[in-house]
C-alpha cells in the first residue's frame, strides 16, 4: 500500500515475524480463582526521590516495582531531571542504574559533573540491548533503573529496527516484566511526535503504571511536569521547575514566578487562577488584536485550545457586538503553561476585548466558562481561585459567581464595548 491506512504514515511497511510462544498445557492443578474480598493487598512501599516537586507528582515517591514513563520534547530536560533524581536517590543510600542508549558514557559523565552527581551509587551503562540491560540490572539489583530512552533500545531477537512499534512494545514488556518480578522501580524515557504525543504504540501508556509529561517554554526556562496517569496516586498534578545551568530547580510558588513580570497597565492582559490537581496557579493570559488587510486574518494561539478561542471570537461578535473578522488575533499564556480547563474562557474573552478597544484592565483576575448563548457558567474551585488571587494582591475579581453574561462582564471590567 505504501502507507498506513490508520495513521496515514508514509513509512515503508516492514514484515515482522510473529514470536512463537510456548503454549503447551500446564501440568499440575488448574488455577483456583480467589474471591476479591479475601484478597489482602499489601501496603504500597514508596521511595522518596529527594526532589519534593517530583515526589508530589508521583503521589509521594517511587513505588517499588512500578514502571514510570517520562515523555517530552527534545532538549526539554528529561535526562537532566532523571539524572538529578539519581543523584538524590544515591545521596539517600539507594543504588541507581542509568542505562543510556542515546548518549555515550562520556556524554552522560559530562552532564553528571555539571549537575554535581558524582556518587559511586549511580552506575552508568551505555547499552542499546534491552536483554543486556536487564541482565546487568539483575546482577547489580539497583533500587531504580533508568532507561534512556525506550525508542533507542531494542531486543536482538526481534527482526526490526529500534524505535519501531514492535521493538518498543517488546522492549517495554521485558522491562515491565523485570520490574514486577524483581521489585526494582523502572523509569522509561519516551520521545514525542511533532504533535506532542508520546511516540510508539498507544499500548505503551496502558502497560506502564505512571505517565508523566515534561513541558516547557525554552525562552524562559520554566518546565512543567504533569501527571496524566498514576495507578498509585492522583492524576493531573503539576510540578514546576526552572531550567538553569546547574540543572532543574524546583519552583515553590509558581504563581509568583509567572506573575513576576506582569504589567497590569498594558491592554490585552488578564490573570487566570488555574487549578491543577490540588494546586492553584496564577497565570497571565495575553491577547493582541491588530487590524489587517489580508482576506483571511491570522489567529495564532499558544497555551490554550485554538478551537476554544475561535468559539469565543464568535460569541464576542454575536453577544457583545465586538466584530474582529478583519483583525488578526494572537493569544498566549505566558511562561509556557498550558491551560486546558474551560474556566479560562472569561479571561481569554476579556484579554481579547481589552486589546481590541485598547483599554487596560488593570489588576484583574477572571474565571468562568462562556457558553454559546453568551452566558458565563460557574466552574469548580471558585473559593480556591479567589483565595489565590487575593493572596497575590489582585484587586479586581470577575467570576461566574454572579451568573453574568459575557456582555455584562465586559462592562464590569470597564471596557464598554456592548452595542
């Protein structure tokens, strides 16, 4: 066919021989099911990594025998963060085996010296054979095994190149089997596609216990570590780091870091108190509206969903009399933070309207979901958002608590663009 009919990938089709498994009948007594009520679960044993933000995303630390998948774009700091974790674990008396299939031992050593990781309990293995890595791990019995990365390691008995779907699935299954039988925590580094999704088969995310994603803005150095799956803790928990020359530094107060350079007297800027897990984070949403002569004005969106912004532009036109069909619209969340909750609708609408009429909003925070009929609907954690805004000294708070419409919210903000 020349292409994959499911994902439309243009790569060549590769013939893969199916592995023959031993399906002989088991001798002895047949397996006996156990009643769920009689099954006594053992207590989860966790190991603190020494990095408070990382432990919080993991739910309290690494669980013995668990498999963690860490994904992220190239250069975002995955290897740096995990090497720092290895150094912190070694400082607590735990042995760590770092298996690198991407970089040589000299390259990893240079990074380790820059980060100050020089403990003898951190062992390095430059190997791209997954069986050799598992064999070394069984002999050394480390507390944690770090595999960097799962797309560059392969099984020699599988007839395909490393990084292929078959190799990734087989290598992952062997590492997961090793983790479950030995009690060693395994951390896998995963590549991402150009769309930001983890590369490889989707079953990889189902096989592992924890899925983490490291995101960030290369211009400012902030890195957000998000938890999308966690069998031993809460999901959608976010930790914030700052990438410096000495490594990843934990940011204790993300709200203060994101608003450090906030200029409230500039049109097109408003603060949105986001809620990620149990943490409230104040982020700055900026908008720029400028007139254009092109037949198709540009809409550039960064940090929020683009279809959501297009929907808000239609609502502002229909219910607030703000026509922007001949204007270019740019929306950005400062600091590289990604906002996915619909509660940011009102803040985005206010930022767009503020830039369109060239009127600053001042020290204003807003939250609420904007419906297609122009109503502002309430969103969860209203009290938590209000407390976080008041803690940082924001003067004007506009929320969905009063059952506003988007037109009245613009008037309340002092824009006065209603027809």
